[in-house]
């Protein structure tokens, strides 16, 4: 299973790198936070309709599809394996990279491995989507 580090993925998102699709398969455990631009798909739905997603994201010659869940032990890797298998069947010549976010959202959210605090703040602002506030709390 190929992985991408949180730092590399953050750089791709900052660059707005073409052909990169980020897929959040955490489902109900997401709690509203996710990476900006991530496609949110319940993992059971993804597995049931993977051919549809392969058709949508798999034809790129130099793209990447990055899956993540909480810790990337189960759901993210399972979806990536199934996607890669279906991709090879549907597009044998595709060079689309199928990756898993190393350490999952938990590691990415709390330990983005960057040397510069200023760069860390810039990346967090660029890549995190936090849930909208719901009313005033007193």
C-alpha cells in the first residue's frame, strides 16, 4: 500500500495540484472537520459503488487519488485497495496513483510535520475545513 505524508499532501493542496482527488471515508466519525476539497463518501457506499468513482477519478494520466480515514488502519486502505483493483480493470494504462494518507486524519490534524511554525499555520489555513459555528453558545 503506497502512502503519502501529511506534509506532501498539504503541499499538493497548497499548490492546487491538478488531478489530485482527496477522499474522506471516515463516515460518521468525521465530526465535521475534514481536509478542504475532500470528497466525503461513507466507506460502505464507496465500496458498493466503487466503479462509479473509478470512472470519475481514474482516467487521469498523472493524477492521484488519496484516501483517508481516522488512522488509516482499515477503511482508508480497504477503499484504496478496492479502487486500485477496479482502476486496473477499467483503465489498464492509467498512471493514476492510489494512495493512503500516512497516519490518517488523526495524525495529519494534530501533528503536521513541518519545521516552520509560520508555514504550519499557512498550511492549516489552506487545507483544513472546520464545521460552521451553530448559533451562539452561552
